[in-house]
């Protein structure tokens, strides 16, 4: 009996050890799970097109079937940011995901970084793909290009989802210019480019760290991916050109607004630790039909910080406006 009791005790200890090992393994998985939210390639069902526009060649991913949706990224990202949303949309939408000129894998022309010209790029992309009306989904500088597109071609835009960035020259833009977090709007020129050259990751980390609610949500793989894109020849120069164009964009936006507000349904999505509900106020200066939605526990980088909540919000809005 004593031997049996000893054997049972050993077995129990072994069982406890195995239980502890399993718990430790599960805990380790939980600890690393945020890093699983990496930049993924688009599904093989998406085609890549290189579309010549007015002095640029735009890198475009196209996939899915059904009503068209145009997704426009901003600074610090490329069209790659939209992969989680594109996968959800593709079963019943034609999904069009360009890289803006001078960003991602699009070409790097000498000029044309005003948002009116970039909107012309997008109009040319839609023409080349034989697409008429689209639902428009934008983030950051993509908002600025999207507004220029919608203002010039309102019949082409069915709905607009704009995420976490205001419009140059409109509403409370002057306060935006005095925000310490936007010092980069005036950080450009040959010496500034020399300072960033070879240090693109350090430069971009500043935006990911300071403009997010939780910097750990922008994982290491994501940071490396975009830092490599912005380290390509001319990429930082052209990114800075986007900011240099803001005064010109402001004048264009005022001219667009003088012709009347947008009338299509607009959803303004702000991160709770970034623009939040104030984005709807800003877009209300240029659009009559604006809904507001705030994504909790997110800063500026909505698709990286809270991809599930952001995708669900966009899908719900599109379903409400078939």
C-alpha cells in the first residue's frame, strides 16, 4: 500500500508539472498574441495593376466582385494597411486599393503632391478599371485626397468613410497647425531629409509611438515593413512633399467648399485617444450628412490598433447604405 501511495504521489506530481507546463505554454501564447496582428499580403485572388495617370504610375491591388470600394491610405502606411478590411469586403465588393503617388510601390514623380492632383490620379485609376460609382474609405492623407475626389466628382462617390484626420484650410485647421504633435508639417527640406536618411525607422517610430493609444499595438513586423518602404529612394522626400502641399491644398479645399457641401452619407471615425468625435465636427464643415463614430482604446492608427472594431464599423456603415 505504501508503494502504491508513493506511486500515486509521483504521478500526481508529474500531472501537476504537466498542468503547469500547459498553463505556461498558454500564457506564453497570450503574451505574444498581439504580435500576430502583422501586415499580411493580399490574397492571391487580388490582382496587381500598374496604372499610368497624370505623370505617375499607381500601384493598385484589385480583387473581389460586386459594388466597388476605393480604399486610400495615409502617411506612415501604404495600401497594405487595408488588407484586413479588403478580405472582409471581397466576397461581395470589388475592392480597389492604390498606393498614393510617391508612397508604397507607386512611382515617385517630381511633383503633383497637392491633393487635387492626387485625386486626379484616383479618378484615372477608376477610369482605367472601368469603375463608375464607389464607396470611398480613407485614412489620414487619404482623407484629403478623398475629399478632393468627392468634391470634384460627387456623382462618383456613393458614401464616404473618413478616418482620423482633418482637412487643410477647413474648420479648425489653424489650431491643428499649432498642435505640438504636428511639428512634422514644417519639417522638410534637404537638411531634414539628410537627418532622416538611414534613420527612417526612428522617424516613423515617433509617429507610431506618440500618436497611438498603446504603441505595442503597432508590432515589430509592421514597423519593419513600413520602415523598409519609406527607406526606398525618394520615399521620405515625397512624404514630406505631401506636407509641403498643405497650404495649396487649403486653398483648393476652400474653392471646393465654395461650390457647396457634399451630400452623400459620410461616416467620421476617430480614435478615442486621437480626434475622436471632433472629426465629425471637422467634416461637418464640408458635408451635410455626417455620422460620428469613436473607436475606443485607439489613437490615430485605427487599422493597426483596433482592426476588428474598425472593420466592423465600416462594414456596418456600408450595409446600412447598400
